[in-house]
C-alpha cells in the first residue's frame, strides 16, 4: 500500500493563478530553515510578460484589534522576503513531488521554492480569552503569491493568492539522557538547622502529551514543620517586541500526603503532571501553536537555539517551561521553592532531521489534492 502525499491547493479570485504546496511549514532545525516548495500554474496569456513573486510577511500582534483607538496600534507587520518564482531564478533541482505535479498539471506549471531568514521567529499564538476575536495574538505568517512587473508592487486581491504558513521547530534528533536536578535549602531566623529539598526530573526533553515526573527528597534538619507540598508546571513567555515577560501555570498538584514533615524526619515523593492545552481553556495569555478551539492545538513548544547561540537572542515570542516545587513551612517560615527547566516539543516526523514531504515518495500516482481554504492549523503539519 502506497501512502498518498497530500498537496494543498488554492486559486486566486480571478482564477488565473493557482498555487500547490507540498507543505505549509518552514521547519527550523536550529542550524538552518528548510524552505517551502510548491508549484504554480499560471496562464501565460494573462501574464503578458509580467512576473510572479512570492512574499512572506510576519505579523506581531500583541494586543486586541478592538482596543486599537486614538491611533494606537498593537501590531507590527514586516515583509521578511520577496522572491521571484516565475521566471524562476533558483537553480535548485525540483523535488519528486514537484516533478510529479509539473507532469500532472501540464506545460503552465512551474516549480518554485521560498526560503526564510534563519533569524525569523517561530509561529506562536497567545490565547486572548475571546474565541470570536477577529485576529489572533502572537506571531502569524502569510505567504502571498502575486503577479506584477516588479517585487515592489502592492499585490491586488484579484490576482494574488494568500496562504497561512508557519515556522516550526521539532525536537533535536540527538537526544540527551541528562536528568535535570537541583538542591535548595532554607534557613530560618532565630532557629538552627535548615530544610533541604532535592528535585529531579526523569528526563530533560518531553513531547506534547507526555507525563512529566518529578522526584522529591526533603530532609528537615530545622525546627520548623513542612505542612504541604505543591508541584506545578510554569510556562514562561517573553514578548520581545514589547520587552515584556509573564508566566502562566499550565498544570499543578498540591498534596499533604506524608505531611507534616516534622523536625528530624525526611520524605521521598513522586509527582506526575501532564501539561495540556485542553485543560487551560479559561486561562488568558497562554502560548499555543494554534487556536485553542482547534481540537489538536497544543501548548507552544519550547524555543531552542543552535549550539553556541543564546536562546534569549531569538526574536518574536520566546517560550520555556519549568517545574516549580514549593514546600510550605508555615505562615512565618514561608516557602522553600525549587525551579527546574525542561523542554516541551514535538517529535521530528519520521525520526529524521529533515521532514521533507517527499521523503517517502516514489513517483507513483499517489497525490491527494485538498483545498487550502478548508484546512485548520492542526492538520497542516506534513504527516503521512
């Protein structure tokens, strides 16, 4: 049985230009960004010597459109790249899917490739709390294919095709066996001894839907009593456009089992938490990889950077996660807090570093066309 390769299709309102995409995701593998490739079908009689261009624009929206009054604007739009796709100036060989599409669609079909700068931010959406909001918050990409005499022309809706695309990151292929661990202590005024707490995670990298396991070892060498323990997963979001930073609790569990931990005693305990977007529908500001009303939307993946680069130098919205454990030592004693960072990401499709849509394509009659306009975000990732 041969798996069909899904091809996304969209046509301009005047019907003169049609775009076929093998996928709609720019895949960032930290060292480079893979391009989006496809095929355009255009009528030469309609072009009349004009050219076809592809432009990628990114919108940073950090406020609701309804709140834009008195000239205040809560969005920034930047055109990252504009490339001529017909007549093509790219010398790269077409992929197997492009070759099959050109053969199937006829003489007016031309392959093209659109690339992004490596510094372009990843796609992230912030949950605004209002499902009916006209425009989503976060980092949104659009790919526009239009006809014109030069790349500086403003595209007209009648002779252009606009497609929603994303820039995504998958987990690194070379996984690590590192187990994050931390040891914290807390002393008390006018009291001898300390409370020591060691927290260890079973691994550093988790996939969406995985259970995060934290092991606690608490040794009470003080004269205070530990009354309860709370374990939570915190999502850290940094919006570089406004230089703001906020956190959201995406999973939590509080327990008094094994408590109180009296002076001179110890406790070993394991907490299991699963961070999910579906359990945070009422929380405003959580970072997602799509709209929360989509059944397959996930929490935004952790932002990763190439070796030798600092993730804090990234653009757009930077997302990270940590496991936070609090041991309550009473109203006067306060809390003993430990934070452990970990990564939450999607696995690389197919287990290879480059998830090309034609990786398993054999050149047979296994192309499946689907109207681009009817697609939700979640089903756009190139999966077999």
